[in-house]
C-alpha cells in the first residue's frame, strides 16, 4: 500500500485565529458549546481525519484590555473527548495532559479510560507546562526550569507506559461457570522508584484494543527533540519553510534510529493553517477579512505570550520592529521561531501579530485548493512531513473548505485515504500495536 498523508484536526471550539470568534461563521461561545464540538468531530470524521486534537492550558490567558481571547475558558479535553467518542466511530482523540502538574498514575488511568470508551482511539499529547501564572495554580511561585521539566517528563512517560502494561491482554478470564474472573499471573505491579516518582501499580484499568494510547509530543527544543525521538509516536511541530521542516524531520528520524526505534513508527506532522478558496484571490480575501477583525491589544498580548513572557511590548510602536527579548524558561523553541519570523520577513509588530494570529508560529498558507494540495504534497514527498496537523483559522467553515476542496484533490493524487483503514487510531495512523512488556514474546525478546 502506498504511503499516505496523515491528518490531524486541531479544533478548539473558540477558533484558532485570535479574532475568529468575531467571524460571522464562528459561534462566539464555541469554546464552551458541546453541540459545536460534536459538530466539529462529525465534520472531521466525514473528512476522514485521523484524529481530533486539542491543546490545553492550566491558567487563564485573557488577552487585551477587553479580554479578546475566546479560548480563555473551555472544556478539559479528556472530559470532552469521553463525551464525543460514542458519537463517532473512527475518529481518534488526542488530548493534551501535562507532565509538570499531574501524577503519572492519574494520567495513565484517565487516558486508559478514554481508550476503552472509544474502542482504541485515544492519544496522549505529552507536554511540559510553562508559565508562572500556571505555577501559581499548583502551589509554586515560578515555573520549573526548562531542563527540570524535561527530566521529569522523561521519567513520567516511562511510568505511564509501564502502568498501561499492568494487565496483559488476556488477563481477564470472566468465566461465570468456573468463577474465574482473572489470571493473577498476568497482572503486574511496576514498583517504580525514580528521581521524581515512586509508583507501585498496577493500574486499575485494563488495556484497550490498540494496546496503549498513541503517544504524541510537540517539543522542538534540544530537550524536546530528544524526548520526542525516544518516546513519541506522533510529533507535532512548527516550521515556516521547507528547509527548516526537512532539518527537523531528518534529525528526529536519526535520533529515533539511534534510540533503537523504527523511524517509520515516528510520524512527523507539522502544523498547517490553511485559508482555502476556489481561487487564490478568494483565499486572500478570506485572509484579509479575518485579519481586519484583530483588536491590536489582543495582537500585542499574543506576542507577549509567544515571546516567552519576558518582553512587555506595551510601550513600543505597532509599526516599529520587534525588540529583543531575554531568554525564557518557558517555550524556548517558540520564542526562537517568533524571532525568526520577524527577522526573516522584516515584520513590524503589527505585521508580525497579524501573520501569527492564525497559528502562533505554525505555517499559514493562503491559496486555492490546487495550490494547497501542491504545498502539502511538496512537504510530504521531500522528507519534511508524514502528515499535517491542520489548524482551520475559523470554524466550522474553514474546516469544511479544507474537506470539500483540498481532500478530494489529495485523494485524486492518491495521497490520502478514501476510507478508514481500521477502527483504532493506531490502525489508521499505520502504527503497530505495542507488545505488552510482560507477554511471553516480549520477555523472550528482552532475554
């Protein structure tokens, strides 16, 4: 079977663009409307997307003076996805959960539950949470240093995946006649003792049809790349050029191979924010119409956030250049990327926030359906991407534009599926089911 593009749909109910809530097609209360999220999930499944992806935050980011960020308050992703899963049949659900402010046992249990509820369609987006505002919600005055967050995250993933293997696939007998409910020899404590965690186990929920939830990661710093190469099965990343995407792609595949992993089982999916029209001019008009809705104070607040919270832009002219910022302990790779976008394009502050307002550093593309398909194909066929995490600028229309105009063109080129390959997220992504580490074949291989 020929290699196919994988597609995730990043669909916050409040919209991607900072002004999307003002667009006539976008419900202003979409972030807290379950009916709207249900509609989005069913549209994404109609478009044969692999997964519905949601980021998450653990503090409030209001924006400008009038509070223009429609994503300031919204649903907790796992709760939302547990409600959406029974209303869909094939769409995967990738939820973000922090390794910084939660315990591994709790995270393992929640995702294992979603995986069972959905019949094997869950994925965990592993994040190290940044920001002093968030730290103050969890008994700290300041965020943990970058290196400490990633050291904790590496051990965290180790504990969670061990807990997911607590029960072998055939541990439950459930024989009413004999009274045998389970085989105790196939239930395993993990007895983990590490620098950050002490966890006995076993987990109090069994494995799903896909074995374990798919592990997703999005770090692009040096520490983030190494963690992703060692642990992730899908990597979301942000790039502005083909060259940059190729460097990241080749580096991650090399690191995965060095870690003893099959690079084909580590899927690289850059973010892609499309304004799609039947013609290029139609697409450009959609971009202009949404950009005109940006409240300048919200644009400045977005830049303050994306430059790592170390730069106060309130005293700088909007039509002047972006001033330098001190290095952050927050999202280091995004701070570098925003600086790169400003310098390479010679953007003013106003031009910069207008460009990143859609996707916050992910690649924004404005063009016809044919031009959009050309761009996706170029990256896919030239070692820059295994697929894409699509960020529609406003909802639901921009998602429907992509599905109705771009997906048929990708299918015509034999680059995208015409039907789902399986029922689990792993099957549709082309990823293998993990062998339980306690099963006989796995033990024999280890010996």
